[in-house]
C-alpha cells in the first residue's frame, strides 16, 4: 500500500521560501500522524529527504521507534533533525559513524541495492550485448536523468576509445540528453563499426546486467550508483556532481578512491586530458583494472537490505519488550 505525502524543500538564498516549506511539512505531519494511528506500525524507517521529516515527527508523536538510514558520507539535514529521537541510524560508510548524534546507536549496514544487481550474470549479459569475453566494455551513465557535462566528455573521448578495436562502449545518456548526444556523434565521422561498438541509450531498464557485463564504469558519485558498482565490484572512474549538498558526492567518491576502488576525476577536469587519461588507463591496463575491481567489491555490501532489516526488527522488538513490561 502506497501513501503520498507532500513535501517541499527551500532555497537557502531565499529565506521566505522556508515559510512555504514549513507550511507544507506541517500539513503532512498531521496527515502522517493520522496515517500511523491507523496503520499502527512496529517501527518507521526514514531515508532522508524532506518527506522523511513529517513521517519521523509523526512517529515521535505516536511513540513508534524510528530507524534512519544515511546513504551518503555526510549526514543530511533531515536525518540530523530526526536523530535526537532515533532508535538507531544505519550508515553506508564507517567514516559517518563519528557524525552520528551522541547516544544514538550507529550501525554500518551499507546502502541497499536491488537483487537484480547482485544476481546478474556477466556471461549472459555480455552475450546479449554482443561483447566478446576478451573485449573491454565501458559503461557510462550519469544517473536517471543523465549528466550533460559527463555526456559531452564521453563524446569527446569517443574517438580515443574507438581507436582500440577491442573496446565497446554502452553510453546511457539520459532521456533529456540522448538526442543532443546522438546529434554530436552524427556531426563527427562515424562508420558502421563505430555504431556497433559505441551504443547510446536514453535509459536501461536492466542496469544490473549492464554493470555485470562492464569492465570499466564511468559515473557520477551518488550513493546509489556507488552501492550498485561496489556490490558487483567494477573498476570505476567517478565524476562527482559538484553542486550536490555539502559536496557529499565528492566525499562519497573519495572514500571509494581511498580504498583503491575507483579513480576520482573532478567535474572541472572533464574538459582536460585528465578524464580521458583516467579512462584509458583502466581500458589499457588489465592488471590495474582487475586490482581496482577487487578493491571495489571489498567495499560492496550486497546484504545491506538484510542488515538494515535486522536493525529495524531489533528496534521494533525493543518497543514490544518495553510495552509488555
């Protein structure tokens, strides 16, 4: 059963926008309180974002245990606000534990990913893409909506990648950017072989299989993308989105890089040789690519959903025990 609650953020440069956001959240908090009274949950999970605030406050009013999950290296505003009432906070990165409010249990669970990402078969995925076992497959994506600057850098690097006959590229440009990417490619010199080895998609439904098939992944550094890449274990070039709140994508990416699981390229370096050099290094150097893939997989937590569920059940059990006394 799915229930929709309105939520609105605010622009910190326009203080008056806070008034509208607070009004929407107040109404949603009342609605959430009524809803929890009807559903009578044993525990509530919050995953950050403005919409988690009214649900969390409603849980406080109903004395329902709250378990918060923080995807990123930096604990977000909503989770910081609700932490004072939380039974526990589940985090993705161990480095986030010191930032958790004193007196609140912190559990390193990782970031849950869909089962399809863990269960995808590399051999069948590569066969579906007509990529040989000895070929090198590069997968590039910028999130569900694409990433213009990253797309432009990929098109610029395209000739260098296609100069290597063993290289295949799957470029997921995003629905709003795909036409521009294809137009830029068509404006250059292309051949039938180029088109078969450099394929552009607006969106892929089965990203788990695409990741399983890949040897090198190029992506932004959102928490979900990193969780998916490390759950499978792939060498990666991460390009953090520079305008993310508190620059959390850079911190996410640096944690992976510090463990040897990725190379980080700043968005400002996409227009310099640095980006192509980082990608081609992994394409050309098989041992370096394999070493990075092993380090990436060591960071992955494919059982994150199970770990988070265990934290939720523990908090729910604590509530039942207190109620029974």
